C-alpha cells in the first residue's frame, strides 16, 4: 500500500522514534495540533507544517474553558516531575492566566 505524500515526515537526527511517529499520526489523522514540549521536536514539527501546542498552552486553554481554576498548581506539578521551562515562559504563562 502506498503512503500519500502528505503523511511523510521530514526527519532530523536526534529525534526519538516516538516523536516522529506522533508527527506521522498527526498527518494521518489530519489533527488540529500536536502536543509537544521539546524545543527541537517543535522546530521539526513546524518544518513539517504541523501545528504544535505545548503543555502550558493546554493549561491556558483549560483555564480559559473553565476546566481548571488555575494553572499554577498544575505547572508546579509538571516542574516537580522534572520538566524545565525558562523563567520568561513561566512568567508569561502566569501573566496570560492572570496569576502573576
């Protein structure tokens, strides 16, 4: 069976198999967004014309939709699990959430 051209993903050395599979699945499903936080993976996704959103973007959307009351405690949980965000990014996310 032939794979349509639009489902191909331009790969770059250093990305994991899972990240590349997620990008291919995004294309196969015609998804709206790919959830990815890794900087390099985000760059490769954009190279492949894939719309990306990160964990902080998901938290902001959840708050805007009224699904969660605040992002700060969930952000703290993510960081406690070992995910690192730059100070500027965290400050901007908290500002956008109205939680300076």
